[in-house]
């Protein structure tokens, strides 16, 4: 996708990012700034993280910070006034925490999505793009179930003829985000503790924060209302990720692991596109597009050759060398592995 296509969509626009102080929020805001939007509004409930972001982006006067919660509809309706593009990233994402507090996840991930939808329609926001997860496909945990319903809520308005374009993207584990295992593994390694592994055969899709934002920009340009876009991505065994990280930080090939068992709500493997979605999906070189039901009925013939799920157990499994290269690219390990910590802050970008 050409840079000019993104500029055309973003330049001079007012952009709101819910959950804007998270790992994704920090990354997309840093990538939004060069496209010269008229204003970027960071909306989140954590004033300390907003303060930290203000220090990072202190030279950018076009970035504004608003404290609020997606559970609060009047606040959302107020902050979306005059907004052109809304990136909805606010969510409860930790699987165990959602298992322990299901209704908390319902209020943020489901009721919050409905509040975003209503506020956007009330204020005639041009585009709402919501961030979803592979855990929403064939969900077995509270987090996945609530994110699956978030998708349904956000994509539903295509049927009512409103002027807002509603689009979703879905991706797997974001390497080094605050919800991923990489910061945890780094912390354990830097403290000299064994790396906790739930199961030796567990796999997860992997992509960097930069790649996650690229998917969002792709969907911003290409997405029609009702679309759900999925980026094709490789996967890795979690144990291989831990081994490569430990070697990069310490130089050791025999770093110890601790078998902690599968946590409540965890899957052995994740799925990005189910078999049921595949029959109406359009396949591109690097993406799948799952159109709205309304538009899928207009498709003649099948776009995808093999009608099987797109699962982390069946895609390309990253080698140790590829995992190491990805960790280096994202700044988690240095180019010269050896004794002594050589890692950026494990709190991420």
C-alpha cells in the first residue's frame, strides 16, 4: 500500500484513539503524527500513563489527552464530537483477569463497544475501526467471548444505512506488548529466574507492534463498512520464543524453564479465521477479508481455495533464527548476544 493512500485518509483529520495509552496506542500515535492529522485525541482512564505519554510526545502540540472510560457513554459522546476517525483499542485483554472478573470484561469489551458505536453514530464519525484478537475465534475464555461480541456489535451497523464506516481488524500476539509474554520472560531472565512455560507444544501467532499498525492503516484505506480484515502471520511455539529471548539476553543455550501448567481459559493453539468464515472470505497475498453477511451473499464462487481454519498450529512456524531476528528488530535483544542484560525497558514502547 502506498504511503500517499494513507496520507489521503489521515491528513487534516481529527483522530481519536480509545485505550490510547496502551502499547498499541503508543505505537499508532507515533506513526500517525507524520501523516499530519489535524488533531490526535488520546482517550484512556489512566492519568499516569497519559502523563508519561505527554513527556514522550511533548513536542507534538496536536496530541491531546482526555481522561475517560468507554463504559461512560456521555463522556464518549462528548469526546467523539467533531471526530473523523476513531480507533477503538480500549479493552480488558488479560485472559486470567477476565476469567476471574467476567462482568468487568463484559462492561469494557461489550458495553464499551456499544457505547463507541452509539457515540460514533450520534456524532457522524466517518470511520470506526476496532481492534480484535484471534481469541475471538471459537472462543473458550471470557476475553475471547467478549471480543467476539465486540466484533458483532461494531460490524452490525452496516445494516442500518448510517453514514459511519465500521471496520474491524483481527490479529494474534503482538510481540512485546504489555499483554504478551515477552515482557514477563524478560523480567524473569533479568532476575535470573526460570522462564514459566504453560505447555511445550503451545503455539501463538506473532507480529510486531509496527506490523499491527500497518494492518490498521491497511483497513483504514481498504476497508468497507462491515469488513473484518486479518493479516496473515507466522506462529511460534512459546517455548521457542522463550529460548531465543534467553539466548539473546544471556548468551546461554541451556537457560532453565519452569512448567507452570496451562492457565484457565488458555488454548493450545489459536485461530485467526475459522472454517465457517473461510467460505465467504476473500484471500489476498498478505490478508484475508471477511465481508459482512450482506455482502458475502453477493460473492459468486469461493475466493479461498482450501476451506480450513487458519490456525497457529498449521501456518509457518518461526525458526530460532527468525524469532531472534524479530526480537532484534523490535529492540528486545541486542545484535551481539552475550552475558549481561542488553534489553530495552520491558514495559515496551
